[in-house]
C-alpha cells in the first residue's frame, strides 16, 4: 500500500505557493486602490476649499493683486469646480476605498490559508481530512474580489519578481535595492557552463 503522505504534502505545497501568490496579488491591488482613493480625496478637498474662498475675494482685489481679468478669474473658478466634481464623481462611481477594503480582506484570507498550510506541513503526520479542510477553507472565496484575466499574469510576474528579489536580499542584506525592482533584478543571471571545468 502506497503512503499518501508525499501526495498530500505536494498538494499542500502547491496550495501554499498559490496562497502566497494570491496574497501578493491582492496586496498590490489593495495598495493600488488605496493610492487612488487618497489622491482622489485630495483632488476633491483642495479644490473644494478653494471654491469656498473664491466668493470672499472682491472683484477689485482680483484685478489689483492677481492682475487677471474678472472673466479669467471666473473661468479659473469654473475649472476648479470641474476638477472637484470629477474627483468626487470618480470616487462615487469607482469606489476605490471599497475596492481597497475588499482586497485587504482577500489578503487576510490568503495569508491565513498560507499559515494553516505551513502549520500542517510542519507536522510529522498529515491527515487527509485536515488537508481537505484547509483546501476547502482556501477555496471558500465568497465575498472576496476576483482578479480579472487582464491583470492576472502581470500580477503573477510581480509576485515572482518580488520572491526573487527577496531571495537575493536574504543572500546579501547589503545589496542595493533598485528603484524599480523589476528592472535590473528581474534579468536572469548568466548560466554557468559546468562542462568547461
């Protein structure tokens, strides 16, 4: 009778790698939407504050201090109002804060799955029932956002490059980090030809 342990371990190792990749992908998307939410908020607040100040400015002050015509000042006022409106409209329609929170939940889900898999792999005996429970927990993605096909491969590339960069830093903690981790560090080192030795 064959020992099922190697097969179960292989399944769990694949699940651990998949969980790690999913956590990285969702973390990138979480940060992406958080970045846009921050700048859209700034893009709405600053013009709105400026719009509150514009009515307080007298016409003669505009002509004297700013040295612009009243028409140009009103046109600038309208442009600032349009910028604030577009920023608020983007936040309401796109909802980057909600998307960021959803991807944060996905990061938690896949990080917990990775922890459960690691705990099982560290045990001496793995029960099939425990492995199935962890797999079912990993696959229970109700309420979690999905990653569309257009983004999956670029995010997988990002994850693999991050893993490679992490390995290189573990080998040499004093290594200089590139400004763009995917540039110089992503190139493969030349293969050593052992046949010439």
